[in-house]
C-alpha cells in the first residue's frame, strides 16, 4: 500500500533563506507527483506537477525534483519570503490510481 | 475567471439531518473529486467521478453520497449515517486523460455539528 510521508511537519526559517521540503513515498510505481500549497482555511493551490519520466520542474523561485527509484521528491524554495508561509503538501498518483497525499509541512517564514 | 466554486463556506448539521455541499466548475474538466481533511491528517478521498453519470467510491465513502448529472456539478451529501462529519471538505477537478493533469481545488466547506 502506497504511503506518503513529509518531514518535518513544521519548519520555521528567517526571510531570505533557501529551503528544502521533503516528500517520500513507499512504492516507486507512480504516474506523477504533485506539490500543493494550502493557506489557512483555504483550498489547495497546485504548484508543480512532475510526470514519472521527468526529473524536475521549475516555476519561479520553486524547483521540484523527483527520484522515483529512491522514492523521494524535494521542493526547493529560493530566497524565501513571509508570503511563502503556508502548508505545503505533496501527493503521488500510483499508476492507474488516485492521488495519495502526505500530511504536509507547515512553513513559517519570519520577517 | 475559470475555477471551482464550493458553497456554502460554513455549514452546520443537526443530529439526524442530511446536508448537501455544492461544487461547481467552469473549467470544462471531465473528472471531479471530493476529499475530506481532518486536523493533522492528509486529504482522504470520499468519491470521484471521471465522466457524467458515473462515479466511484474512494477510501472513506461510507455515510456519503454523490451525483454527477451535469459535467459542471458534483454535489456531495453527508447523510445521517456519517457519525463523525465535522471536517473540512474539498472539491477538486482535473482535465485531460486520466491522471496526467494537475488537480485544481475549490476553497472548501467547513462542516460542523450543532
């Protein structure tokens, strides 16, 4: 059974720092992996989607990587800003299956 | 603006009552999904639909029902059989062949028990 884990559960950094959020999954047979952002009391905003054949995707200050063989993905945020404070969730789609979510990392960027 | 609209934002249910959460999308997406989010837990899939007039149970379908009579609409009914309905409910949709497009989410409905 596919399980998705995100560590740490919470992270606090000073503004301007580069940071990495981690996502691991137990079964490497995935179709794609998606990173989301969730602000308090709001829905999820899709940040990046990486297909199983890709190694990374970039959007602005965000870069997501995927290593299927080791069951890991990272989300790199460059030059963090207070506006980046939110909960970040990763989700994997097993081949032929539905999205399976991690529990998220709550990020706080201090001015 | 294209997007997903969930209503109401807050909903209260009395004992023994069924309540219905609305989800409408104007993205022309074929697939729609309902998730439940509890504090400290990830999202869990309740029901999903890949095409009009067809839907499948997710991981926690007991106590819930859905319909998909129109492409744009996927309402979720929380029945009195759902004994612990207090949660944040999220609706999502995606387009393209199954699975290769990102899911887009609404802003959620928070359901509480009176």
